[in-house]
């Protein structure tokens, strides 16, 4: 009541001391308002009923501006306090504000009731504390991808050529005829940019859709006393969220109540150990997963204010690092461009010298330049024509079809890979995967299913198979059942008849409970009722064991049961039970035998768990601590965490293809070695001594020189942090490797981002991992990685085929135009004809060669790597042979064609153009196989290739016979068509003969550098 009076008195004081800025008539309104307000205040003081909340805003009057006299103080705790609460994990700070109950009260939330949850309440909370969404990079518009395509150096050079060609063409031939050359180059540029931008835009939208669906998970909350499911994006501060095993913590919050709650924080911290959350440690972090128990949590922070939101925003930036193929293509384009510019400059000089020295004639045979008698307009037109010819040389030299071809190839492959359960986020990732030399993989969720199963049981020094437990002494079996049932955080639910028994808990607990119930016929509920638990020591990742102190109701005796890592429990035992129930001494010699049993199970990639027991006196149990020595060993169980189906085959396929597989995990060395051996990553005999297995801390403490020296030998890195993974990727890249990283957890994100290619899991993968990856494996199967590798190599191989095909065209056209320009003073192939060849042949040719499916032969070769030349010696051999043949044929036609065929110069130029195009059609078959002599193998399965060949031929016929003015051609008769086809068809036998010629291993260009 006192607070109400104080608040009202403050308001009165404010009104009394309001500034005197009102006119005399309006002051009367102010006085009236003041009188009414004071009267209401006095009435509220004497009123018995609680005051009703009034709006703090007064209706706006013409006489004055409204002032917010009473700020909103609905929530008694501010946002910054809540944010720091979970981030700092300071229990003392929590207690100062009343503990979890105090925070809940401040947020108007109750354990059983939750929040009110109506539309007004939700809106108010979102306004005060934000919504449970995080900032994602703004969706890239189509214009963004157009701008990105324009950044290509090839596009810039072509734009310059198009502008010059357009200006010179209009100057020489007028706007009606002169726009053809420049206009056709602009058409080429528009086509390249449009196809590239559309492909990138579509695949970006495709992933956005998948991401939205996969992120919209359902969460159980309590609102207005009713438990209901809502979207994770609808959670607000104050919500009471119900957590169970397998749930992801949807926001930062505090533990309200629950039992045996354990969370896996490896997705945030990289640590594989589970963290127990209870009243003494009540902090829950968003993005972590519940692995055991159940609880209700109070949401204190949502969205960008959480640790999860911070991480999402911090990794949303893209690096501008080039992929291996992009770097090579830029280098190749730059080199060819320099050659083209040099040739164009020589042609320009030669033609200008020929013109100004009077060595050129017009159509009538008269000299074009006769000194001062020549008109200025004629000189300008002649110079423009010469420059246009030089520009044409540059246009021919630059493989402008290359960016388009690569984009088409990658886009087609991306669609095909989607059918093979691999969604490509970045087009360049297709080709990069083909160059991969090393794959660094996580263990949990990638190599293994994380589904434990008991496969071995040792009692004493004997092993017992399922169904043979009847030979074991009943008393010993009862002790084992008691140890399993009472010393567990899992549970067993027996539904009505006809349904399977349900087990809950961690994978380890579920496996042991399942084995005890189904194989040992354990009645868990009956055992729980017949005993009373006195004290529990929860599982500790450092001690790697858990214990329970219990009293049997039937005889009031007190017993201790321990369970944990076999080597730890063995050290606590001084005796053991044999199968007949006899207790035997466990001396040093016997312990060695048991250690050998444990090592034998470990060699079979089993996780070893031991059970031990001891009966204690009343005095011993009073101090509430469990006996840790003098125990009797009950038995050993071996648990198998099965590898994913097909993982070993996938690993073998990758290794056979020359790709190294490295497992980087947060698990201990013991488990890591076992799983790595089973998956085939670690060969039998490889151990710590050889440097094949290291721990993260050991790798971290190496000097930079030691890391670079040893990194290639490492097969398994255990107990690693995210920093260790990142460090390994950086070291491998420094050694020249093209590195791929697979993973599903948030802790994999830095390595996924740094790697040349990141592979995340679509089902179990976290949003952070997906955002950081280049390819998402939709079925979470590591076997799909081998498929992606095969597709990557197919893409790289197809691009190499096209480069060989493209450069054959460029080399032949460049030499023909250069020789003709120098010798005859003119170019036989016009800019329009050359761009027709480049556009039609390259666009359709790229699609034809891009549709080649992966073959087993691709996995027989070692990876290309980062330093291997893009154009191999085999490609040089093939393209130089074909280009030389085309040059010989076309130059022969250039200088002797008119006399050989008895045709006019215009028809002869058309023959040259037609033969040139048809040579590329036949050479397209040769490009299908870089090394194999039979270029027709499997061609019947590639209908698209055959269809494109037919389309190309039809378009060429249309070009020659119907688009005469645009293409500057003349119609040909059947004999002339037959001659063109015959000359072009010789490409096949030449290609077959050339492939018999051996090539050296040393790259061809290295000889030039020497």
C-alpha cells in the first residue's frame, strides 16, 4: 500500500511543478485535471479493494503533450541480468536474486502453471526480452548473384571487347549493319551471367527452404497449467519447458525440477563428457542435448542473447578463399588472355604496317593507302577495321565459354547428387570434392550409430553367451541384477501386452538395462520395491564410475554396488565371483589375467563395463560415503557401439582412391582406437608409438614444425577440442592437402568452415554445422561421402574434358586468324562466326560433356590435389594433335580452297566456317575419353549427349543455309557439305592413333619454365 501512495505522490508532485507554459484558458483544464487526479489518489488510499491498473497514458488534449508518468515495471528483473546469469554460471549471483524460484517469480512464471500464455502476454514478453530467433545472413537477392557473376575477369575483358567492337562496327558499317559483332558479344556476356546467376540463386533458395523445415522443431511447454507443443521459435522468456531424453535445449535457462538430468554439451564445448544438471548446478545452455533423465526448465534468455545465438551470428560470415579449381581456372584464363593480347598486338602492328606501307588493296585491286591523297575518312575506317580484327583475336583467345561450362557442369551434377542424398550448398564444392586428398571425420553420429548393445559377458574368467546364463549360480545373478537395477539413471517401461518393452536413459544405460531384462530376466520394478536407496554417487567423467548404497528390506542388510569403466573398477576389487558363486582372491597375477580379458574386448572395439559389490555394516554407512576398496568383482560386460552400415566399405573405397581418412573425436583414446580399427581407419598394429594415434592436448603442445612433420601420419586424434580440429585442418592445408571435414555437431563448425569442403549431416546435424558446410549429407550416412567423392571426381574429370575440347577450338581459331591476318591482311572467321562457335559449341558442348555419369575407373586414380596442373600432359597431347589437324585443313582451305573447289571467296569462307564447326562436333566424341581409345563406350546410355550433337548439327545447318546475312555465309551444295563432313570425320582416326603415344609424368609446362 505504501508503495502505491509513494508512486501517486510522485505523480502529484510532478503535476504541481509542471512548467508554466500554458495559456490562461488552458490552465483551467490543467487545474481540473489536477483536482480529479488528487481526488482519485485519496480515494484509492482509503479503498479496501486492490487498486486496478490504469493505462499510464492520458488522452491527448490540444492543450499539452502527454508524458509517461508511470513506467512499466511488470517484470522485476532486467534482460542483462538474465543474460549474464547463464553465461557466467555463477550460483552465488543466482542466490542473491532469490534462486530459481525468485527468478521465476520475477518473470511471473510457476512450475505447475507456467506462464499465462495468451496473445497479449506473449507479445509483452517478446517486446521485453526478444523472440527465440537468431540473426541469419540476409537472404541474397537475384541481383546479388548477377553482381557476383560480373566480378569475373573474363566478363570484364569481354565487356571491353564488346564495347570496342560495337563502336568500331557502327563507325565502319553504320548502325544497321555494324552492331552485329559487338551485339553478339553482349549476347554472349548476358547468357553467361544469366545462367550462372540463375543456377546459384536457385540452389541458394533450395537450401533456405530445407533449413526452415529442419529448424522448426516442436517443444513441450506448460502454459496456463496445460502441457502443449509449440514451435521452438515461439518460446518466450518465462516459459516452462519440459525436457526429456533426446531433446535439444531450445534456449538458455534454469533447472526447475527433475531427475537425473544429464546434458551433452559437446555441441557447444567439444567435450564428450555429459554434464549433470540439478538444483546445485541449474544452468542449461541452448543448443545442448538431453542424454539422460527428464526435467522442467525455466527459460531465461532467447534468440540472439543466448550462447547459441551468439555462435550462429559469429560464423555467418563467408570467407573469400578460392577453391582449387577456381584458382586454376583464373590462372588459365589469365595466361590465355595474355597470349591473346600478345597475338592481337602483333596482328595490329603487322596490319597497320602493311596498310600504311601500301601493301593492302581493296576489292578492285587498288592500293588502299596512297599517302596524302587518301581521305581521312578512309584512313579512319581502315584503322577501325584493323583494330576490330585485333579485338576479334582477343575474343577468340579468351575462353568465354569456360565460366558458363563450369557453371552448367556443376549445376547439373548438383541435381544428380541430390538424388544420391547429397545436397550441395555451394556449386564449387562439387569439383573441390574431386580434388580431396584427406577427409577428417567425426565419430559420433557420423561413423557410429550411437546405439550400444551388450555383446559379451564375462563372469570370473569365463565368458557366457546369451541363453547360457542358467549355469551361473542364482545368487550371483541376483547380485548382478541388483547392481544393474539400482545403480542406473535409466528406466524400464513395460506397456500392455503386445508392445515391446521401452528402455530410457543414455545409450550405455539402455544397452545394459536391455541386456539385463531380456537376457537375465531382471524384474526392475520388483527389485526397486524390495530395496531402499540410501546414497548415490553419480557417474563422474573423471572417475568414470557410479555407485549406490542400498538397504535390502527383506533382511535389513546394507550393500554397495559399483559400476564403471572396467580398468577403474578392477583396481577397487580384492576378490571375484566365479560362475558357481565361490569368492576367489584377486591377487596381482589374477588382475593381469583380467586386464588381458579387458584388452581383448577392447581390441574387438567393445566398451568394457565392470560390476562390483560389497556388503557393509551399519557403522560404515553412517558417513554417507561408499566403500571404494575391498570389493568383489561381479562381472564384465562388453558393449558394442555399432558403426553405421556401409561405413567400412566407404572408408575402404576412399582409401583405395588415395584419400586419407582421419578420425578426430572428443572420445578417449581407448574407444577411438577401437572404432577406428573397426571402421578400417586404423590398421591392426598401428598404435601410439608409430604416431598414428594422438590426443588433442599432445597435438596442441607440439611446435609448429613438429605438427607439420607428424600431421600426415596421424590417423586418429582423441580427446580433441574444436581448436585441435581447426589446427589439424590448417596444418594439412599448409602441407598442400585439399581437406574435407565431416561432422554433425556445433563443435565441428570451425573445422567445417576452414576446410576446403565441409560435409554436414542433414538429420542429426545442428544448424551451426549446416551453415558452415558446403554439402549436406541428407541421410546422415558416411557411405554417401564415398558417393560424393566419386561425383566430385566425375565433375573434375568432366570439366577437364571440356577444357580440352574448348582449348582445341581456341588454339585452332587463334592460329588460323593470326596466320591469315599476317599473310593475307584479313581474318577468315568473323567475330560473329567465332562467337557462334564459342556460344553454341560451348554451351551445348558443356551440357553434353557434363552429363557423363561417374564410373568405377574414377576411383582407381589418386586424387588430383592442390598443386597438380589443370591441363595434364595427356590433355596437351590430345588437344595439340586435334588443333594441329584443324589448322592444317583450314589454312589449306584458306589459301587453296578457291582453286580446289572452284568456288568464290565468299563460298570458300563459308566452307572454312562449316568445316571448323563440324570438326568440333566430331572432336566432341574424342573429348568423352581423355585416355581410353574407345570413345563410343557407353554412349548409348547418354541420350542427352546424342541429342545435343543432333541439335548442334541442326543449328549449324540453319546458320549456314538460312541466316546468311547475320552469319555472313553462303549456301552450300551437297558435294560441299559432304567434303566438310569428310574432312571433319578424320578427327576420329587421328584421335585413336594419338592415344598410342606415351606422355611423360613430368608436367609439360615445367619444361618451358626450365
